């Protein structure tokens, strides 16, 4: 149904919003506890993890499906956000790599989900191409 589809799209957008807000706030919030340079290095680990995982993400999405891949990717993101509550340098690096893996799944899985649940007449509107 249309309501079910709209809830899923809102959930995906919530994950994207939390990613951008978390990335902006991370250096500000925990730099006193573990050092600002460590935070920036961990963000580099996140980007490296996402870059190394992206080529394989479509195989994972094809095997598990778009919905399960979205849930798995969101759980990886949630694991990272929970680890920031008690910051630690080692935990930050580990969870940033898991976070990169999760985002490498969420991005293509959300697009596949949009394509599967859009009609030809609404495809442009749903993907932002008019």
C-alpha cells in the first residue's frame, strides 16, 4: 500500500539524516575525550570501509533482498551511534568500519527499494529526477 511505502521511504531518509548529523557532530562532541585527530582518522576509516564494501554491496542486496539489506545497514549505523555514548579510540575505529559497511548497504538498497516500488509514472518523482 502507499502508506507502507511512504513509511519505508521516511525510515531511509531518517538513516541518511542521522548519518549527516552524526558526521557533523562527532568531532565537536567527543574530541575532548579521545582527541580531535583520532576522530578525523576514524572518519577516514569509515570512508575507506565504505569504499571497499561498495563493490560487494549489490551481491549482498541481491542475496538478501532490499528490505533485509536496509535493516542490516541500519543496524550497523545504530551500533555506531550507540558506541559514541561511551567514547573510546579503539571502539571508535571498529564501529566506524562497521558504520561504513552499513552505509554501503543502505545507499544502493534504498535505491533498489525505490525502483521496485515505483510505477513508471512516479519513477521520476521518487528518484528526484523530473
